């Protein structure tokens, strides 16, 4: 009898757990709460793994399907397990000019000093010469200067949000329509609010910020000797892209988490034009797939989380191994 009562109690407890409400994720953004969450091609454990997304990464939630969520990550749609996603923001209708991005709080308008006469809302043309508009030639390259900038289907705040771009992302700018740029990225054409895009003249490469480069390199050097840990993003242990992600995040710039994703950001840099702070990428031996990334520190040296030495170290870019497997470089301007 006692055994029967225990079984009945266990059954009732399980039934109660099954009836507890599950908080669905709304369209918007969510934060990954797992060391390495699988990003799959379909809502099934049998579906192809497209990528690994690491703890703290932000993804765009498109639809909650129960156990799975349809999401967008690095410009690609796929599926992630709902239990490892925590709602960050919910998409809200907008009614005014393109707002500051989610990562930044709105700066309140500065009140005018009461002791001084009110400043006219529009200065007379003769009082202050207008700054000549920057001459733009299309198509050209554009670099994002804001975080989580909405990529829209049309040039308006009421248009569908196709995705988000982050500071340092590079796009192809096709044309300008008022306050909007028509751009193309990853084969998709859409619109970005022009205020958050810096256009480059043909052949122009944005200069790396001295302060950003100094901060990133200083942080990397502070972690020399820290062990290599696959999936690591902290001074307890790093993998190659985890070290890059950590150093830039601490310096105020959020990058993609994987080496492949980081190569999609910033601007392409010729090897002969490398500057301290640029990212250098390498392929896995015998392939053409990006498998490694490091931070260039000058004098043909770069700092990285070495899989061979199993620690953070400085290596020579001109050594035969890195010459053979060199893939390219990107410049993140912050």
C-alpha cells in the first residue's frame, strides 16, 4: 500500500509539472544561456548543425514553436532549443525617427540654460555656413557605426525588420533614398537608417581607432599564458574567437562569436596594409574554411589562443605555417 501511495504521489507531481504554463518567447531578441547552443537547419535533433552559438550571444527570435524557436543568427535563419533562450527585447511598433539601438539608452535632450536667451531652432543661413554634404558615389562600401541597427524591407519605420546589424558590420550600399540607404548583404537587399552607416569612397579603408586597438591589444596581452579552452570566453580559458570576442567586448565593441562570423564584420584589409588591432584569419590545414583568428599587434606578430601550444601566445605571421594557411584580414573600426 505504501509503495502504491508513493507511485500515485509521483504521478500527480509529474502531471502538475506538465500543466505548468510555459512562457513563450515573443518576436524580438533573446540571449543564449548555454555554453555552446546548437544552431540547426530544422526543429529537430536530427537536423544539420549550422553553427555553435555561445553563452551571452544575442539572436533574433522570429517564431516560438514550443520546444524550438525559429531564429535568425548571423543573417541566417535556423532553429534553437527554446529552453536555452531568455527573452531580451520584444519587437515594438515604432512611431518616430529611428531610435537609438537597444544596447544604448536614449540620451535626454539637454535643457537650455535659463540665464541665456533661447537659441533659435533653425540658425539663419548667413549666421553659420552649412557643411558641404559628403559626395557619395554608388555602389560603395558602408560600415555600421551603431549596434543592433534594424535592417528593413523598405525605407520606412513601418517596414518589416529583416534582421539586425552591429557596429563594424560591412555592407554594400547601392543607393540613397532620403534618410535611408538601400544596401545588400548576404544576397539580401534592404534598407538601413543612414545615420548609422558610414560610407567609404571606392578603394577607401576606414582607419582603425588608436584607442580601440590599444585597448584590445592590452587586454589580449594581459591574458598571455591563459590556457586554451574550446568554447572559452573568459580569463579562465579562451578559444581563438573567444579571445577576440572578449577583448573587443571589453573595449566596447560587440563582435560575432565565431571566427567565421567575425570575418563577416569590419572591412577587408590587404596583408601589406595591416595595422595593430586588425584581425588576421587562417584556414584549417588542407581546407579553405576559416578555422583560426588572432589579433595583429605589429611587426608581423599577432596574439592568439593557440590550439597547438594550448595557451594564449604571440606568433610570427611570417612563419611558414601561418603563411601557408593565411586567409585574410578584417579591420574593426568601433
